[in-house]
C-alpha cells in the first residue's frame, strides 16, 4: 500500500486499541495489542505519518531510533537489591527503569498525555545483544520489571534488508506478534502531503513530468545511488531558503539531497528552465488578468512539458495565496475564544491588561504542552505564535494607554478585514488563472490537470470550500469533479461560515 493508505491503517488500529468497555478497560487488553510494524524503504515518510496521526488524534508521541540504544539504555542498569524468600534475605539483581519507558512517563507528567504512541524506528536493526530484550518488549510491553504505561501503543518501523545492510529479518514467532504494514513508494500519495507542506513549485512540476525519478535506488560497482521522498522534501525546503537569500541553486547543492548523478543533473537542468519560464511568462501579470498577447501566443504554441511547467507556476502562485489566507484564518480561529473570554472577564470587573497577560500565559503553556507531546507541527506552531504575537502587541498598547477591550476589538477587526481582503484578492487571481487556461488551452488536458490539483490540494480545497469559486464549480461539473470536491470538503471537516469569525 502507499503511505496515505498506511496512515489510514495506522489511525484505525490506534482507534481500535484505545477503545474501552463500559468499565473503562481496553476492549483489546494491552498485552494482546499487536505493535504496528511499518515496513518500507528509507525516506518514504514512515516517521512523518506517525507524527501526523498523533497530531490528528491529539495524543502524545515519544520517538526513538533503536540503533542508538544499547542493552543497558533500553533495559536499564543492573542494581543489587535485598529480597526475603522463605524467611531469609537474599541479594538479587534488578534493573533501573529503561530510558525509553522513563521518557514516556516524563511526557505524561509534563503534558498530561494519558494516551500516546511509543515509536521505535529501525527496529530490525537492533544490535544482537539488544534483540532478545526488544522481542520481549514487543510481546509483553515490558523492559525488565517496568511496563509501558496503559494507553500507550507501540508503533515500530524498519527498512527491508535489501535497503539496509544492518537489517535482519524476524522469525515467524516474532512476525506473528506484530501488525505488519508494508509500504511502497507512491508519488501521488506523497504529493498530497507535499502540497500541504509548501513543496517548491519546481519540485512538484518536475516530478509531474518525471515521475520515474520520484524514488530510485540503484547499486553500481562504485556505490549505491538513491533518490527518496525525504530527499525531495528536504531539497524543496532548501531551495526556498536559497532563493530567499539569493544563493545559487546548482548541482553541487542538489546532489547532496538527490544522491543519483543522473537525476540530480536532470533536475538542475529543469530548475533552470523552470526559472526561465517563470521570468518569460510573468505569472503575476497573468493572475492580474492582464495577459500580453505574446504570452498568450507562446502558451498556445508550447509543447506539453512546457505547458505542465506553466500550470505548475500558476498553481504555485495561487496555492501561496490560499495558504496565506488559511494561515490567517487559523490564527483568528485560535484567538476568537480567547478574546471572548477576555471580554467576559472585563465585563465582570477584571482589568483588561491582566486578562490579556493571563491569556498569554495560558497560550504559552498550551504550546509547551503540545511540544512536549511531540505533536507541535509547523502549521500549529505558526497558528499559536500568530495568536501570541497579537496578544503581546495588544497588551503593550493597553499598557501604553489604549482603552480596554474596545481597542482589542478594533485590532481584531483590522486583522479580520485584512484576511477578507487577501481572500478577495486570491479569488480574483484564481479567476484570472481559469480565464487564462481556458483562453490558451480550451477545455483540454490542461484544465483537467488544474482542476485535479486544486481538488487534491489541502489549502486550495479549504479555500474554495470557504470562499467558493464559480469558475471551479462550472469546470469541475463539466469534468465530473464536483462530487469529489464536496467529498473532500467533508473530509476536511465542518466548514463554518466566514461570519463565525465575528467577535
């Protein structure tokens, strides 16, 4: 199965394991809960889906690579204790608490996460001295005398032996105690994740054209050459930063992430071409609705690869618009209940500055606890930090003489107006993109690709569900995409009306 399907299977397994009967006991006792084993090639996203599931289920996660552990750190250090047997005292050896088990208890104490995932990576690469201890842990959930806390589920991962010389195959006895999920590379499944995490346009459009280069592992007489999903994502992040700092993106950079000489060279050539298209087509002019005749003529006469690159540039631009609006929305949604509470406190006689200070403290604690649970995603961090920045700014203004909650309302209304203005601008640019594609290519494959990407994109689906798009609805109905759009909106969650952001 692909990584997206594996994520669903993992989430379903955890949902079943967390289910309790009417007396509060687990329906499947912890001792018989099979640890999940994610088996797949390196860099495919196994660790990423574990953290995503923990975030979506609002549970804790503690992650370890088992190759970093010895028998002592996993089992604990031996110590001599006195025990009485049959009326006589004996010196016997016990073990201190495992570092791994101790870390789970630390997360519970610091964040209150009574349920969570203990994620052990590269489990089939454990040292020979550690293997018997690990097998006992997988079966009985204990290291020595210390038991994994109830409500915490073991999830493990490993690479097939052909990808990792240190990996060993388990025997049937061990496999029969694991819930094994085999994962294969799948570009489309990865792309859904990548679009949500701001993959660079050059990477997305290159892989649309060269899907065979998404995941490659080849052994030559000199070395093993490889390209993985992790490599593409890490390269994408670096390209964003290199462009921001005006640094040159060349093969010497790319080969550090795409460790295959042929693929790295091919991508660099495409990246240069991508930037040439970006300059030649003047995307901002297209999205303003003012398309020069020479650009329209060039688009109509372009080959299919160039058209795909152009679509990638248009999608990249509108996706950035959508992401900006959604991030503003998320910050406002975090602020709304906080500000309503501050308003209520002021009504009851609490000084507004004190109420804001208390809210800042509570929000900081919320962020710290989320981080300690191991589920503070970049998106969630931006949301919380945006809310904190707003509260800090208003508190400073209140201390400098601004007039209570009336001033906070004014600041909030300004942020709301800015978001609506940005949303209106994004809708206009999306409309211009549709007009350009229709005028340049008609209702052919290019429009189908554009609609498909908008439907699959996390931010575009949320944006269109919120603000609508007549052009999208008209075209998707013609291309039988409208029902898929409605299904996707349902998957995202309940879409509330924009007026719900009114304070």
